[in-house]
C-alpha cells in the first residue's frame, strides 16, 4: 500500500514539523512566525486535506491576487 503523503501523518507529527521545521529539507520552522493555535489549525487542515470538497481545494490552490 502506498501512502497518501502528509495526510498519513498524525496531526501531532505535522504540528511538530510546522513548528520546528525539518532540517536539511528546505522546510522552515514557523514557530516564531505563527501562534500555536495557527500551527494546530494547519496541522488539522493537512491531516484532512484529502477529505476537502473540490471547491475548497480550488480556493486553497488559487494564488492570491498580486498587489
């Protein structure tokens, strides 16, 4: 069986990765930039990304307008 990417990770593991980063991978630590609540919200979003309806996935994938 092949994994589904980050949706396979428990939210606590994703939280740790978001908060601390992953050395030597290019994944920065966001612990100094966002609140703990925001980090948990991101971890939950990532854990459930495969369950989002198509219209929500499209909104998330759309880049913000240029300023």
